[in-house]
C-alpha cells in the first residue's frame, strides 16, 4: 500500500517535472528572424501583407489598426553600388528588431512596451496611448506614430497569428525567394546559427541585441572595387579573360581573382572609406598593369583597363 | 402511367419549394422577390399545374391558369419527365430542347429569369462554401492575375488575404534531377505583389458605389459631349441608369442602325471563366450587336508581325512553346542570355513568384547569366551576371553583329543550318557584307547600340561555345520590351534566326529562363479565360476548340462585322474613318490584308459602351482620347467600372461594378488558353480554384454579369443571356464541363476551394520543345498548331512556314509584302524612325524613354485606387498629398538638369507632358529613362505650359505610328522625351471638376 502510494507519488512528481521541463522548454524558445540580403529582390510582398494584416484590423492587446497611409512597419531600403555597367543593388527589409535590450522598453518605463517570453516585443495599444516620445526611443526608426489614434505602432512579428497556431509570420510566407526565415528556437541554437552563417544585426554598436539577423549584409553595407580588362589581340580589342588580378593595400595582398570572359573582375566586402588600394593585373601575353583605386563612401568601378603588349616580348 | 408520374412530380415541386424556403433564408428571400403565377404545362394543354407565389409563400393547383405571368410549355410527357423529374438533367439535352423550341418559356423576361434561377437555387441552397476557422473567420478562396489567395472573412468583412500553402491532402510536387542534385518546388502558391493588394482595392475610397449621371447630360435634351471629363456627376438609381442605357441602345439601333454602339474593354479585367470580358461581356455584346474594337497583340508585337514569318507559330502569336524546358535547362544549359527579359517583374504572365525559385536553382548550379536591357532590371539585380546596357531600339543591330561573329568564326551549328533551315547563304552574305558592302561587325553596331565591340564579341564567342538558353521577354519565350519599339519586329526576327544558327531544340539550346514549362499534366482539361466562358462566341474566342463542346450552352454571334483597330479608335471617331491590320492567329497570312472603318452597310459609332477605363495608361499617344470622347458624333458614353479612374470621368453614365471577391467565379491560376496554350506551365502546381463570393457587393455595386443581365432584361433578352442561371449556376456548369468531377465532388470543391492537378510520372513528361524539329521527328508537343493544312508536307512534320523549316529569308513576306521597305523578307537592320538617328527630334528630346510592363500592378489593375501598391517606393512615391509615378534616370542626366532624387519632374515631348517623381540611380545609363506603362490614374491639369497629367500616363508621350507600315504593331518604346524639374507654380487649374467628393 505504502509502496503503491509512493509509486503513485513518484509518477506524479515525475509527470510534473516533465511538464515543467516542457513548459520551460517552450519558454526558452524564442522567435528570431533571419533575412538574406542577397535574396531580397524588392518584391515587397512582406510589406504588403503587413499592411493587409493591419490596415482596418484591430487586434486588442496586440495592435490597433494601422493607418492606410504613411506607415511602413516593414520597409525596404535600397542601395545601388557601382556605375554603368558594373552595378548591383541590395535591398534591406527593415522592421522592429524585437531587441532583447530594447531602448524603447527602457524608455517606456511603465510597461507600455514589453518583451514577451517568446522574444516578441509588443507596444501595448492601451498603455502606450499618447506616448509620441516612444517613436524617437527606437534607434532604428522602426516605430511609427499613428496621429489619429495617438499611438506609437510597429511590426509585432504577427504575434496575433502565432498565438493562434500560425507557423510563421506572414512576411515569411509571402516571400518568393525565401529571403526571410523565422525561427522559434533557443537562444543558444540561434547563436550557433549566427556563427555558422555569419549573421549580423543592424547597429550592433547600439547594444540593443536585436532578434532580427541579416545574412550577406555586406551587399548593403560594404563596397566593391571592380573593373573590365581589355587588350588588343590580333588587331582587335577584346575582353581579356583569365587575367590575374591582385588587390593590395600598401604591400599587403588583400585578395586575388581572375577576370571572367567579359574581362570583368570584382573585389567585394571592402569597408567604405577604407582608403587607397592598388590593383595589379597580370597576364602572360601582356605587360603588367598597376593602378590605384580609392574607396570612399561608394563602390569604385574602374571602367575599362587596357593591357598593352609587352615592349620586348619574352621568348616562348 | 407516365402522366401520373408527371402529375406527382409537379405536385412535389410545390413541396420542394416550400421546404427549401423553410430551411434556407437566402432561398426564402429570393422567392419573396416576386409575386406571380407560373404555369408548367404540356404543349397540348392536356396536363399542367400552376404555382402562385405570394409574399414568399407558394401554393399550387393542378390545371391550366387562364393568364399566368410565366408559362413553361413542354412538348410532351417524356421530355417533361426528363427535365422535371431529374435534378441533374443532361445539359446537352436542355440546350437542345431550348434551341429546337421543345421547351418554351413565355412571360415577362425578368420573371422568367427569376423563376428559372429559383429552380436552380433548389440545388444550391444547402451548399456550404469555405472553411470555418477557429478564430471565427471563414476562409474562402479566390484567384487573381497574380495568383490564388485565401480570403478570410468575418461578419461580412474581409480580414485578410494570404498565400495558400499546399497540404499533404494535395497532390505531390514534381522533382527534377539535374547534375547530381534534385529540385522540388515550395509547397506553396507564390503570388505577385498586386494579388496581395486586393483587400485594399476592395475597400478603396475610389470605389464606385452607386450609378451616376454626368450633371449636364440629358438623354432627352442637351447632351453636352464637349463637357465630358469636365463636368461632375450626380447619383442616380439603378433603375434610372439602366433605363437610360437600355433606351439609348434601342435608340441607337433605330436611328443609326447596327454598329452604332461600340463595346470596348480593357484587356485584363479580373480573373475567372464567368465574369471575364471574354465571357459575360462578349455574350452581352453579341446579343445586342456591336462594333468590335479589335485589339492589337500589344505585348507580342514584333513576334506576331515579324518572327512568325520565319518559323510560324501564329497560333501562339509568333512565340514558341516551351514544354519540357525547365528540366532541359536545369540539366543541360550552361548560360542564359536574358534579352529584354525581366521575369522578376512580369512573372512571365500571371505566374506570381513561381519561376523565381527555379532561376535561383540555376544560379546554384552555376549557370551563367547575361542581361541585355537598357535597364538593370529586377531580374538582373536578383540573379547577377553581366549587364549589357543597350540603347533602346537598337537590339537588332547587336543581334546581327553576334551572328556576324558566329558566321565569321564558324561558331554555329552548320549541320542544323544545312538540314533544318532555308536561306542561310543569303543571310550570311548580308552579315558578311556581300549584299550591301557593310560588314555587320561588332564595331559596326557600336555606334548604334552603345555597346563596346569587344563586349559583343566576348558574348558571341561564349554563346557560340556554350549551350545557351535565349530568354526573350518575361516568360522567356518571346514578348519583351524590345518587341514594342520601331525595330521590334526586326529584333524578334533576329532572335529566331539566332536560335536557328545555334541548333534550336538540341539539349541545352533553347529559349526560356525557367519560367516555362514545368513538368505538369497538361492533358487534364480545365478551361482558361480565352476559352470564352459563357460567351457562346465561336469566332473571337477559343470556345469552339473545347469549351463549346464540353459545356453545352446557346451560342451567340455578333452580326455586326464592322471593327475598329484599337490603336486607331480616336481617329475612327474624330476623323470618321481609319484602317487597320488584323490580329488573327489562325494563319500567317491573315495579317497582310487591311480592314477599314466604317464598313459599308454598318453605322459609324455614335455610342460607346466602355468596360473599364485604361486607355490613357495603355494606348500610345493617348491624349487623342480626350478629343474622341468630346466629339459631337459621340452621342452617349457608358462606363462600367469598379473604380473612379482613368476614362470613367469621360462617361455620361457610370455603372458601378463590384470586384471578384463580391461575386462568384471559377478559374485556373494562370490558365489563359487560346493563344497562350498551356500557360499554367509557368507554375509549380496546376491549381483550379473556386472564386468564392466572399462578401456582398459594396454599396449598390453589382457584378458585371448582373449589370449586363439587367440591361438585357429591359430588352427581353435576360433569359437568353442567363439561360436561367445565376453566376454560381454557371460556375457549376464550368466545373461539370471540365475533368474536375472525376477527381473531386462539387460539394468538396466548394468547401475547400481548390484542386491541385497531380504532376505526371517522370516517364510521361513532355520532351523538350523543338527537340522533335531538331531531330526531324513527328511533332510531339501537345499543342494544336500549326493547323493540319499548314504543314508543308506531312502532317506533324516541320513548322508552319512554307518550307516547313526555319527560314532565314521569309517566304511569306516575300510572297505577300515584298515591296514593303519597312519589313523586307531579309531582316535588314533599319534604324528606328524615332530614336538616336532622328536628329531633329533628338536635339529637342535627347532622352530615350522605355515604358515597360509594370512590376507591382497588372497593367492598371491594383495601381492607383489608393491601393497599398501605391506605397511601394519602386511604384509610386508620395510627394505632398499625391502618389506620383516613378521615372528612373541616371544621376548624370539628372545633374545636367538640376534634378535631385525624388524631385517632381515634367516629362514631355510634342505629344504632351506627364508629371513624375525622379528616381536617380545607376540602374539606367545616361540617355535612357525607364518607367512603367499602365498608370490607372489620369489626372489632367492645365498649366501655362499646356496640359500635364499628374497621374502618370506616360503613354501620352508615346508614338501611335505602327512599327512597320502595313501592320498594327505598336511601338511605345521608341519614344524621345525631355525632362525638367517641375515648378508647381506653373499649374493654373484642373481641367476636371469631376470628383467623387462632389457627388451628394
């Protein structure tokens, strides 16, 4: 009898422990967003579904209706690099970063903005009424002022849907390239992914600890130096394929590449305003060319670079 | 015995009506709409029963009523039993009985239609639509120009629209194995941005919510046509509006005769087999008789008027098909050359985001990309690869130079050219300069195209060495902005000749960009919009191919043979005459003969029934329409539109239609049919959708079908138009006409809302397009073209050309248009008549404007209307209180004009002026400006520099001259403009006082 009771108690305790572990497990899992800048093509479905979701819809406890004009809770920034014809573009979807050390939460003081245990940051549509100051509290400019409702508003990770069992926020579902992915995982797992995929956040110096991460962010934040190598071959000027191109800063080689069949080369992921580089182009049939390239705020396409016949051709 | 059964059936009908009314409130409401006596009887009067409907109640009495309101007279007892005792009679027999007068229904038309629809409602009253969700919403389905959607509705209001994720209940997806990897698409229907703006369009403040009449239009007095677009509107009742329209239709026929009314639609209204212009609208028009405003193939131009003369395929408007090419491309291709090709903007056509994933697979596989386009377009931006910015309208010169390199260096498929083509020697002589003393070298083309000779040579050599796909246009199989310029036909012809030199159809050598065709089951029949829906129109739709047989319905026919070529509509009205050339895909030859307006015997047009209002945004040199609208010969203008936009402001009577979410329809995603056969090959899954009526029509708006029906009822034509069917009944008839009933029940389909057609097994996939031709085999592509008589020798062998081969020098042009200097049989490069060579123009207007099919709207659909699309910065940019159309220009050109990013600019030439917002970037080279066509907004404003359009209709600036004389090919991309910063103080006053706000 005693033994039976003991066993029952044991089972109960065990079950409770398991439940706690389970609940903790869920509590430990938090939402994160990973955006691949190289895959964003400015399709805008993410921005449009967010408007579809919030304009004209009230989600008490989550968000009041978004005004039909003037708010871009998800907003895509554009950067165009280079000049014709070596040009590329990068599109950067920006939104509330759901920061773990959110400056807006600190500024709100009274809980008008709070972070849920799943990492999602919510502006309380009741408590935050009249708090225009909270718009400026976000260093990312992700909070918008609703003049009519006198309410600060922003993208809420579609918490109103996730809480009803939806698998992902709508922007993730609507993206045709898979540039946006959401993860409900433990922070530790997320950090592994950050390391593995070289993910970055916007404004890390702000130390706000965003939960929105970017892949290939260099496409938006960094610069390239490129050029097109041509040479006179058999009486006609042609693109020079296979030339060896070295990028140096001082005497230090930063990178090396070969020209493609259009004679093009491109060194990417260079810091803006990182100063003077030198480019060295060599090809067995032609004289070495060396030229300087300065990187300011913008990428630098050097245009056509012509290699000359060597003055005294080497013996074959 | 049979008479006894019939008596019992007639008696039981009373009970069925009573029960349906008791169980279903909607049925009860519908029954309450009319009080009348309906008699059903045998023709000889020997048996009958009449039903008295009074205030929603029905009772019946055996016998013959002396004066019934409606009488259904049936020839004999067996026929009566066949139709009355069987809830689902054979539609073929029903239509036959009607057409042979075995069953006749007499009475006032609107009562007849009401009674027949009531009888049909017995079958539909208990049906369930959509899926109830846990949060209290009901989830419906629809499909749009941009793909299918779930529509969530609560309390009669749309809450949200989302993409549809396929489930394990839906058919599995295909897998392609290529280069050691396997590729399976997302289990999701990806959609275009414009699809996701639908909710905002439904609830737009630009919706027309009640019928309106121009204040100074008096149908019985002064009509003041000169004030169209100027004076405002007043609200009128539906009865008044429809009476005016019906009375005017009768008056036009009586006073002027057949042809006096023109019926003119915008091309891409919404989606579905019922409410589409080729369906409900054509049936309406045919029952009245109308002057057809015949479209030109404005997305295909150069291919129809040019390329088809070298390889045929007129039934595809001069475009190749693409069966099997997604698999072939992934497995074999080494390089894709995109030429005037931007699938990431145009989604092929209707293809949502379906092709994007496949192009990213190509990138993963290391397939190289080259983009020849004046603009670093979104496809080039996403995929990367070499951008070759070319000056607009010079593409054919670059193509000739590439072919020169191939000919000179032997980089072409000599065996293929010898066995599968004709006329190459003559063509080679032209390239090498033997014909005219000019070698078409890369250096030769440089001054035309602005592309350095060495770049062209590098491309030509790479192309000659590598297995290459040529992607022309968004779908990769033709179309494209380069085919819509003065040299459009030259370019499209060049593309075919290039393919011929490279061995078109061999593994990895083909056309496309992975947009077309995926390995889907094209043998499963479901009609596309060009199948004509309920139109019964057998000439100007593809109805006769399958639809008319599969869905028995009463044919209709337009007895007015007079037509106006769409591009010449303003001249037809203003000058009273015009000439055009026919778009008719049934032969290569049909396009050569001109047709004239007016046509002997028919009346010139004095009434315009306008369906939609996109002309200002979509037709070249479109400000011509203002004068046409105000011409005194135009006695009445009706506009049936959903939104107050575009040309609606020029109407006398405005009839408010509802959106597709407010009415019933049924359709397959991206299935065009007709000239765009098997276009669902762009998709990852074939999806057929019930387009649920998700909400009631807003305000007093009505479905297009209902508006047409109510006009026709005033002429006693309602029963003939509707065949007693509501839109939902027609949906059922379309469902039954397809192969769906063998796969899913009507009930299940209505509830779930869609069906995914399973992909075929790998063994039964289609072989790559043109492979049969390359290998000189019997054609194995499942497309009904060429026509049997059009094969050169043996049925199924070769192409539609006279020789059956690809012809470097076109025989059909040589035969029928040999003296046309603008379209020689040998495709010489002829510089554009508006472009860099037109010195007088370029001095004044130095910028070449390219106006492409838009990325975020489907032509005018979803633009304007205060839709959320207006908030997309690459579509419109808000300055002050207005969203302006975006003009992309190079910073160098901007600096020379003191224009800064997002300044308002006046874009102008001799044809007019449009105000846009400047977007400065290096994605366009200096000398070129890039913009979308198809602004839905036309907002003219009078300034001291003349009229400007604030809406963004840049077609005001484009030339209406045909590309090539003797064709109707439009050439909007040969357009020179100048741009200056706009000083808003120049604005004096608006020409239009008509705003919705002015209506009480």
